[in-house]
C-alpha cells in the first residue's frame, strides 16, 4: 500500500524523467521509508511530510529545467520579484498608495457585505423568488389584516398559487419547569413550513390534526429558544409547557435561526377550529408557469367576489400580492443602494489618487524606463512590470482592506437598534470574496494602466528630452493630471454633500417636537392573566395599585398606564362617529387612534392639556363615559370652534356603543415616529375601559434604568403571574424609530473623512510632484529677486482651475445623486445652499492647505545650493 | 556555492558537489550515493530523492558523471544503475575543493573555524 503511494507520487515528475529515473527514485524513497518506519510513527510522519515537500519542489525543478528558453512564466516570476523590490525601494509612494487603496477597498468591503447580504444572497427558503405575501388593502389603509374567512376564501379559489398558508403573530408568557419567559411567536396554518421549505431538526411539523379542536394542543420550538431555555435537550419532545396559560405539548424543534415571520421563538397551529382570529398575512407560492401579473389579476377578481358577497365589511377591500423578498427586505434595500453608490464614489476617488501617484512616479522613472528599453526590455515587458507593481499594491491593499472592512461592518451592525433578522446576514461567503478579489484586481489594473500606457507610447526619446523639462512632461500628461484633480475634487465634494444632506435631515428631525417627554421616562408592558369574572375591576385595581406602589419610590416623579406607547409606532385604532357630523361613506371612515390611560398620564408624559381637563379619580365605572381628544382631532372636526362638550361614539351613529363627552383637548403626540404626521387620537380612562394588558410609563428623577429592578419587584409582588416585558426607556424607543438618519449620518461622516483624506493626499501629491520638477525654475526666480510669495503662488496657480471646475462638477453631481438617493430611501435631506456652503468651504480649505504645503516646500529650497548642484 | 571562478566555468551547486565527492572513490548507485552523503556528513546533509535525482540529471548532462557497467557491490539487483565520475568531473570537483580550501584558510585565519575535538 505504501509502495503504491510512493509510486503515485512519481507521477508529479515529467514523463521522460519518470521513465528514466523512476525506478531508482522509488527504490530510494522506499529505503528511506523503511528506515523511518523503524524509528517509529512520528519519524514516519515526518518522513512523509518531508517527502511531499521534496517531491513537489523537485518536480518543479524538473519541469523548469526542461525548457531550453525561459518561458513566459519565468519572465513573470522575475518581474514579480523586481516589482516587489522596486516598490519596497520607494517606500513613501508605496505606503501612500497602499493607504489610499486600503481606505477605498476597506469601505468597499464593508458596504459590499451589506449589499451582498441584502441584494444577492437568496432568502433561506426553497425557491424564494416564487413566494408571495398576501394582505388586504382598504381606503386609508396600506396594509390591513385579513380575517381567517378571507384567507380561506382566497385559498379556495386561487389557481395561480400552488399553495397558500396563513400566519399571525402571538406573544405571551411561556412557562416550563418552573421558569417563565415572555416570548414572541407565530400562529401558523399547518402547511406553512413545508411551503417555505423549512424542516424541523427534531420531531415534526404541524399536521392538519393539530388544527382540530379535539386534538391536544401542540407547540413547536425555535432552534434559538430550544438552545437558550431548554439547554438543547434532545428529550424535549413530548414535554408539556404552558403558553399564554394554555398547556401544550412540544412536538418539534425548528432548524437553525429560523424565526418566521420576524422574531418568532415558537409556533402554535392556526386553523378554522383553533384560533381563527385575524391573520397578519398569507404566504403563497406561485404555481409553475404563473406570473406575478397573473396572480395579481386573479386575486383582484377574487377580492371583488368577496366584496360582492359581503359589502358591509369588505367594502373596497382589495388584495395586494407582494413578493416575499420585497416584503422582508424593503427596509434594507434603499439604504444599501445609497451606501453602495457612495462607496463607489470613494473607490473611484481612491483609484484616481493612486493613478495620479503612479503617473507622477512614472514620470520620475522615465530615465529608468528608457534605460531598460535601451537594454532590450520590450515595451510590452515594461508595461507588464508596471502592471505587476499596481497589482501588488492593490492586492496588498485588498487584504488590508478586507480586515478593515470586516471590522467596520461589525461596528456598523452594532449601531443598528436590533440584531439583523434571521433571514439576513452580512457574512462574506466564497462567492462574495471572489467578487471582492475581482474588484481589487480590476482596480489595480485601472490605476496601473495609466503609467503603463504612458510607457508603451513611442515617445521615449522625447521623454529623454523632457525629463528635465520645466513644465514637467508633455502637455498630455499635464492635462491628464488636471483632469484627475478636478475629478477628485468633484467626487470628494459629492461625498461631503451626501454627509451634509444626511446630517441636515438629522437636524431637522431633532427639531420636531415629539409631544412627549423623552428624558428619564421608563416604559414597560404588563400583561395580566385574563380575568372574566369581575368585569375588569381586578385589572383596574391592579394597575391602580401598581401606580401607587411605583409612585411611592423616592426616585419616581410620577407614573401611569397607557394602552399604546407614544413614539413606539404601534397603535390600536378604530372608527368613530361624531355627534352632529354626517358619517362618511362605508370604507372611508377615518382611522383614529384610541388609547386607554390612567389619570396622571398626561402629566407623567409631559403632554399639555390645551383646553378642558385631564382625567381624574372622579371618572370611573359609575360616572358617564368621558374622553380627551388630541389637538389634531379637535382641529379636524371643529376648526374654529370648541370641542369641549361635544360627543363621540365608536362605530357608526346607530351602533350600540354609548356616546362619550369630550372633556379635554391634549397636545399632539407623534405616535409613529418623528418623521410621520400626527394622527388623530382620543383617550379614555382605564377605570371606564378596563384592559388586562397595558404599558406603564414612569417619569423618574434619576437615570431610569436604575429603577428597573425595583419596579420588577413591585410587579411580581402584586401579581406573580403577570409578566413584565418590553422594558425600555423612551430614548431607546425614539432611537428605534429614528435610527435611520442617525446611522446614515454616522456612515457618511466616515465616508466624508475618507473622501477628504483621499482628496487631500491626491492634491498634495500632484502639487508636490509638479512643484518638485520646477525647483530649478523657482530657484532661478528667487535668485533674480522674485518674492517668495509670488513664487509659491506660481507653484499653486495651475491647480486653481481644475479645483474650480471640480467644485462645479461636484455640485451638479451632488444634486443629482441626492435626488436619486431620496427616491430610494427616507432620511435623506436636500443639498441646499447651507449644506453646499459648509462643504465647499471645508473642501476648499483642505485643498488650499494641500496645495500650499508642497508648494512652500518646493520653493523654499536655497537657490544657491540648488543652482550650484546643477 | 554557485559561484563562477576566475576560469569562467559553469558554477557547481552544492548538490552536484556532494554527488561528485560521493563518487570520487568508487562508482555507486543512486541509493549508495544518498547513503554515502548522509554517512560522511554525519547525517547533516540528506538529499531527498527528488532533489538528488534532479541534481544527478544535471550532473549527467554536464558530463561530470556517466553511467557505469561496473558492479562493485555483490549480490545486487541487476536492474540497478551505477554511476561513476568522469575525468572532467574529477577535474571539476578538485577545482571546487581547492576553492573551498582557500575560503576556509581565510576563515581559519580569522578564528572562525570551530575548535578541534570533533572528527
């Protein structure tokens, strides 16, 4: 056996040598192997390793020595060593070039990892581009929850889909083995997992049986929950746990990070018999051969059929068919595209920089190149040498940039308010790395092309003459340099303006009054086990006790409950009728947010009462129902009149709900975030509208996170079965809704810094180069009496025009690109005069410094010494 | 050791040198050459099979050694190929040894040689 391996190794050698020496080599190998074996296992292993090495090396020697003439490969190897040495010799240039490219490629790597994750990598489902999300739309609603009946109706009639399933979100306490978690989960129809193409790693998925009311209640865990709370116990199947008070048997554990729809940690079955409530949406797979427009047409027809059958509740309701990819990734695609564009600018800037540097170097090495040519190196060979140098620079920068970019990406991920969803990953796989390598090589070729071409041109003889030319090379090179400067200025200005626009939008956002106190307010949710007996009196008492106990804490200013937290972005809404106002047509009722609060809420959250009064203890179950409306509501219905004393009720005027009197008007609050408009809203008092689940807000005198433990103790003391969750400060909630402009501004600040640095290096380099070639001229001028200032001015003057042109080009480009960016995502401001003036001043300042410094240095060489050395 | 001396002849690599030295006293086969080199340098120099035969091929090409018909080892595999040094090879190895000797003389004069005491 071993002998056969040895014999196989011989095949590395060329055939002729193998036939001639093979037997002898084999004998020698065998002899040495036996010797090693006699000395022990370790010795044998060392033998094999050294034999492998020896065979490989000698195989290369055999093959190389066969050639009578040096081959192309040999030439490249020689050139590579020469390129390496020549780069090491010119340390300043090499370091600068690598720095510029590392910044450019590093930024590219970071952004590309996001781009790849969002745009290229497929979602972790089977055939994800054939999956669709279906939901309802209605006038005034861009997205409405379909009822189970609607879903069943669609499923029964749709032929353009080969499968349709539904899901809804659920949240609640999960108790097992004595410990309790508050978890998010999904209620899904049995065929959902197979439709998506995901399988459990343990146990089974749901079957139709699980949907029957007579079957035992089942539950499936997510991989993450299983690992976190169940210790990855393989015996978890069959165990009973309690979810939302109902005992269920665990029948399966899902794979990996799967958490459909968003952050689900467990799933329960949903069917007509079990949990037939509203769905979040339906998921469907396009039938083979069906197109998106086929599906949309069919669903439109089905929606109309449903409307005809039930005009009351289905008035003007339509079905929207959206690709699942779009639904899951919509929020990411815009920003990633904007970043991608911007980083492209930076990469071009960096490449132009290095091309500039290489051109300057190329000119300085003209003599070396001419000599090489005279000694017989072909033009092609010299050009190849220069390209090899560029490739070495770009690949080194690429490797460094990769490390830098990955670090930057991780930093960026930490700026996001939450972790990336399970279906999205910014990791770089083999394909992504290959693309990055391709970009690196391409960039290297691009900036190597300039000097390589310059060399390949047949004006070496003029080059000899012009090597000492005071103007520094022939007109073509000079013009090219000016173009590069203009391009660099334009690109840098564009990136700066991008940052300015982001920053401005952030500033604008900060000016918006949220309508509530943001400082030192803690919020959390508490959910009581449902009580049906006392008509909610227990719930009211619980929240009253809770508020009292919390307010006893010395660090607490005040506290109150509210059914939906302001700013946090979710709200319950309903239709209202106003007494004396003609109700709108069906399907066109305005949507009004309604909240249930405790007395003291307005005070706690710093919401002003503009007219009338807030709630008090005098408002309770025994007194007439009262409401407080917000300013937007009051202004909408009574623009110049008084809202106080008017009456409203839920539903249409003939509904069974009681009329409620408006006793107060409160300030507007931005429910959905600072950049969204104010919605109409009304408030009711908890005592008159009991709820067993509510948010609680606590205005604290100190840093609110300090209170969390004490508040938790109070909640547990009052009701040990009531979980407390979603604990955050209002500032954290605010960040969740406005993180976009904040993160954009940060990213663009980094981009701007890079762009300014690159621009400065580029301008410095080119001015240093041109000025250095004119030191003789400057020395002469100074010697004959020209003032220093004049001479410096001379060195700087030629830069002015390209910079000016670059500024103009940059302005145009900025306006164009920000307009494009605004179509892609929110949070991008405009490039107005304010932004432009700031960025232009910054850039011109940097350019001036970058021009002055090298000019100063070049003109302050002692003319006497310089002229004497000539 | 790949130097060109004053006579301008082609350089002698260390592997080639060792092979010539190994064949200086009598013809050997490949395994014998490898054993001889290892033994004589006290295990310090050990040429891998590939390296050895590549060098062997080059030395053959340069005419310093040739295949031999003599079979000095008894009870030996007739398929084994023996090599012997040629006059040109003898000349080359002598010249290189002399050069090395000159180098060592200088080194010894500067006290660079290790103390005697080991053979």
